C-alpha cells in the first residue's frame, strides 16, 4: 500500500456518479463512502453498464429474470445508502466491450448527471497474486470506458458531435476515485456508515447467500484500511484530481 493518506475532509463532492459493470460492484467497494457523502448532502447516482444476467450458479434461472432481480436489488441498495438514481445500460453481462456505442451511452449519462466526482473501477487491476484472483474482464472494461469518457470525450463537444447536437452539453469531472483492493492513496472514514453498507449489500440476495459471513470479511477488511488513518472502519481508493 502507498502512504501519504489524505482523509475524507479533503474532498466535498456535491454530485457523485458511480460507474461499474454489474449491480453490487459499487456496493462492495464503495457503499460506505457513498452513504457517507450522501449524509453530507451529496447527490449519489449509479450507472451500471451490464444487465447482470450472468451472475448466478442457479442452472434453472433465466437470464432476463436474473437481470430484473439484480436491477431491483441495486435500486433497493442505493435507496438504503441515501442515493438518488440508478441508470442501467443493459449491455450483455460478461461481454462488455469498450466500443463507441458503450462510450456514447456513458457520455450521455455523464453529461446528464454532471458529476464533480466519479467513482469507478481501476482498469489496471488485472490480477492479484496475493488474493489469488483475476479481475473480471467486465470490471476492467467498465473502468477503462469510464476513464476514456471522463477524459477526453465527455469534455469535448467535438467528440461524438451528434451528442452535442442532441443537447448533451460538455462536462468536466474534477475528481476520480478508483476502486483498487490492492492499493490506495485516499481513505474515507466509513465508521458511521458501515452498517448501511452491510444493509445495502444484504439487498443483493441473488449474489450473497450468507450476509453474516460477508459482513465479517468486510468489517475485517474495513478495519485494516481504517488503521491507516486511525479510525474503526474505512474504504480506500486511488484518487486523481484532474487538471486537464
Ligand atoms: Zn462485478
């Protein structure tokens, strides 16, 4: 882990847009932070790129039914966190591609929501030998597409000019928080919101069999990150303050 942590007080987001591949991604990595900033008056929006129709071990379930269930779970979860709106793009789960269609759809939402802060997935995480895990390809595509859209495409009116012509005005995002479980330079104290995070995750019943087991793991992890700034529970990010 990198040092020189800053604390939650160094940013005061007014409008946060979370961008992720699947329902539940943002809640696992950032729900405590979302709830904290919501409690401070920030507007929280989620943009979920895929339909979430592949995340099940139930061999009987139909893709469309799973997708509908997961969207409902995600809306309930954001509600609990004090968030405002969830946008779904419904690209097929497991097949996200960072192409022009995806980028244009993301730009439209960025230019509509006009976030000062975007929370998304760090696309540079390919695997973790420490955790024994490979990062889901959709997560990498989601993070890369989000970054591409923040800079330069959402900012430049001549990028995809048909969007500008249709009334989507250019927008500059100031702050990016990347979720990266291995590395952080920015820590948010979630001591007051960790219970909301667990309640939000509890909504994702199609994904989580045993919330008690998950909450033990989550709390241990949040406690380890919290030690860096001397608080009980925290979430960590890589923060980028955009100058361009
Ligand atoms: Zn995911």
